[in-house]
C-alpha cells in the first residue's frame, strides 16, 4: 500500500513549543501534501512538497521530504491553541492517486 | 472565496435505503473526488472523476456506489442500498489544474448515519 502512515498517532504539547509529526510511505511519489482537519470539519490543505524538493517553509510550518527513506516531517513552530487539530499527510503518485494517512491528533495545552 | 459545498450536512437513513450525497465543486475545477472518513479515523479514497468519467476508484467503491455529474455544477455520490458500515463522513473534493498533482479543496462533509 502506498498509504502514508503518520506518527505519533496523538501528540500533546504546551503552547509555544514546537510540534513535529512524521509520515512514512511505501511507493514512489510525485509529491506529498499535508492537510489539517479541525474536529468534524473538512480537510484544509497546508503545504505541498514535490519529490525533487527536500524542504519547504510556509509561515510557522516547515516540511521536509526524504525520498530515500520514504518519509516526511511536518514541524509547527511556536504552537498555539488554535493549532489543535488532526494533521494528515497525503501521497500523490504519478497516476494521480491521492492517498491519506491515518493522521496525527495534535492537542496544544494552554 | 470560492468553496466546495456539500449537502446534506447530516442524513439519517434506514439500512437498505438509497442515499444521494450532493456536492458543488468550485466552478473552474476539473477534477472531482469522494473520500470517506469513519468516526474521525483515516480518510479513505473512494473515487476520482474527470472529463465526465471515473478516472480511479478504490476497492471500497463497489457496485453499490455510483457517481454522476448531471449538470455543469453538481457532483453526486449515490449509495444504492446502504449498509450499517456505510455510516461515515463523506467528503467531496475538487482540484483545478491540468497539472494533476496539486492540492485538493474539500467540502465540509456530509455525515451519513445508517440505522
């Protein structure tokens, strides 16, 4: 299966700390995307990293991609209470199939 | 800002009944998708649709499921005879680009409860 697998499944940190989530996958990809989902809501795209990129930044988000290890990480710096959500990685293969992982539930403690 | 809209937000149905979930993708988008999510768990791919036909479908998307784009705006998912295990959130998503690997824009979902 190409499906991404995030870890940890759940993460609780203090507000202001950095949060790191990881995603591993099994087959070759065209790009990898990270999405966020607030409880009971739709998914919102955060950032896309292509297979020929190693690192990408967007505001407080930093994504890395290691295609040799088939893994990616999402770092959220200086976390805020509003960052509490589930975060999913999605792998996109050359046939355009977009497969989501199981997600990491992030809880920011005040 | 344009958005993907889904109706109904919540539907309760009896097992064996037909259900139609509706989606209005963003108007200039070309690729359409249905995903489902059971009880806040993983987001599962069901089907992708482009140029008025199915481009990919998963093993979940069996003969009980069908999709249609009956006019220029709506994109529907039909479940012919619902089962208890069809209870889930169903998300519609769309994508604009001819470069097929861009981001997806999701609707807020339709919660289906099968009794």
